C-alpha cells in the first residue's frame, strides 16, 4: 500500500505545525503549504527546524486567495511528494 500524501495549507503556522506533525506521526507524507508573504527563506528555516525534531515535512508555496496559486501549490506538492494528494487540510 502506498504512503498517503497530505497537503496542509497554513502548515507552517502554530496549529498547522501541530497538524503536520500529527499526520507525520501516523505515517503520512506531509507537505506544508505556506504563504508567509512569499518568504521562502522563512519556510525553509521552518522545514529545517522540523527536520531537527525528526519530522521530514516538505514545503510548498501557495496563496489560498488566488485560484491559480492554489492549483500550482497542489501540483508542486504532488511533485515534491512523488505522488498525488490524498488528504487536504485547509
């Protein structure tokens, strides 16, 4: 059985981080969607902190107020995770 893949929008925030970690703890491959004003360095630093804590969580930029950006975030997330999105947490 393939490992399920989840995309968590707002995944780098406080509640989003908890959701990402809870999903990862159950064996789900997790992609944290972030906006952060497009601050990619901040997202990469967040990802590094998760890795230090033992969580292999991917990050993908997306602006949920823009449908084209949302579609690109889903596409990029699936590509990064190596499959299709099975779970969406918004």
